[in-house]
């Protein structure tokens, strides 16, 4: 099962890092990268996005606000919040984000989150049949 992902981070070096990770992962389609969160909602409405990995502290709207907007969509993607501020993990839990990754993250952190998503989706499909 291929997983369609989007990455959002206003720090170009971190966006480049996560882009590299996704481009080198098997079974992952990186559909887009964004330095501003506001454009992501429209993109997700028009594209089959499974997961959004977003920084929390952004210049336009926060990753938490972005997650809240995305949760309102009919086919809402799983949102993974990322931050170097550990206290945001509680916020991620409160808004029912799919996950929280503390920066600086590793390839393993990203892979683990995508694999968890893939396993859960496969289990859902098995339960439906």
C-alpha cells in the first residue's frame, strides 16, 4: 500500500531533510512540500493525501490550527505534528493528531510513523472484509 504524504515546514533545511527521507522510502509518494501551512488545506482538498507531517510553529497558521482545519475535511488525512518544543506533545494529543515527533527527528522516527499508519490501514481493510 503506497502512502501519499505532504510535508510542511518553514525551515528550508528541515523541509529538505524530510523531503530526502520521503523520496528514499519505498511505498511513499511525496505529493508536495510547503513552507506555509495555509496552502495545505486547499491542496489536501484537491489531492488524495493520506498523511501530513507538519511543523507546529509556522509563520502563517500553526501546525495545530492546520491539523484542526484538516480534521474537518470529509477524507481527513492523518496529521503528524513536529516540534523541538516537547510541551507540544500534549497539544497534539488534545487535538487528536495522529502523532507527534520531537525535533530533531531521525529517518527512523519518520519511517516508524508511516509504518504504523500502513499497519493500521491494512488492519482496517482486513476488518472490513
